[in-house]
C-alpha cells in the first residue's frame, strides 16, 4: 500500500509538472503573439519578449522534470514492487522470505 501511494504521488507530481509547463507555454505563446502584433509596447518590447523566452525555457525545465519522474523514479518503484511482491488475483501480496535456522 505504501509503494502504491508513493508511485501515485510521483504520478501526480508528473501530472502537475506537465500542466504547469503547458500553462507556461500557453502564456508565452499568447503574449508573444500580442507583442508581435501590437506597436504599443515600445521600450518594454524587449523586456516582454525576454519574459516570454524565460517562460518557454522554464516550461522546458518542467517537462524535463516530468520525464525524469516518469522514467527513472516510476521505473525504480515498479522494479522494486515486482521484486518484493507477488501478483494475486485481486492485489499484490508480500513475497515470503526464507529464514535459515
């Protein structure tokens, strides 16, 4: 139950990272289009473009974090789970270990 909970947390974390990256990309795209189409920004144009570039780069970082959560952490948890538990019809059971006397 603890392992399922932990892998669930990592899955939720990966989902949060994905949603945040998607929001940042949308923000960047929206404002980049607005900046390019409007002459109103004047001296702030460079600063606004820098903000959209930063949002894109930050989104890329969050996508990388999501990938690392999914690939390395989730695979490690799955491997540990399969080596320490047996599949039963309904749920996983702890694998009994042999004791030496």
